[in-house]
């Protein structure tokens, strides 16, 4: 199963989700990330956070949703619609869910406050990814509606 974490710039949240998911997922599950308007680079604080967590950074890059190596089975948007950010749309017959996460790239303040925003986004994504991986995925892939509903419930965690 291929999961796409989709956001606008593909430099922070979707990158953190991709790396975290791939570190935690069993064989046969793979995450990718992309953006509707990719900024063209991974935010240095995202890479620093992944390094502190001991997660792989190799192969991570900011890319368009139109340039994916594989077709996704599941698309999870991670933009924060409440902040007025437009969430990208992915066409095609996929299971969709929205997991709004504030964009740490927009954080202001001291270095510690900005790092805290990145840590907060990471923790929220990790909790949700762990919940996704705890689902009976072998059963859920056969019931797209139930799978989508379960993913939507997960997206409410931590709000």
C-alpha cells in the first residue's frame, strides 16, 4: 500500500510524515510526500529534527504531486485549513483523509520557539501515524468507506 502525505510546499509536514511513516511501517507499506506548490527544498529544521529523532533523511526532497514515482492508494492532506491555507486536491480513485497540522515553516519567535513548532508538528503526525498503523489494514483496504472514516477519526486526534 502506498500512502501519499500531501501539503502545499512539501518542505515540512509532509516530509516529516513521510520519514516517520517509513521508519515505523512494516514491509509492504510505503509513504511518499508531495506538494501542490512545492518550494523545491526540504526545510533545514525538518532535516535537523529528523536527525535528532534518528530517522532517515536520505531521498527526501520537495516534489510536485504530479511527479510521483508510484500511484498512491491513500492520500492524506496535512495542511491546516483552519489557518486559511488551501489544501491541495489529488485526483483519482484513492482513499482520502485530512489531518490538519499547523505549518512549522510559518513559526516565528526565538529559535527555541520555532524548534518547538517543528517538534509539535512531528509529535502530532507521529501519534496519528501510529494510530493508522494500528488499524486492521488488511481488512480495511477492502472497505474504502470504513477506511476513510477511520483515517478521518485519526485526523481529529490531538486537536
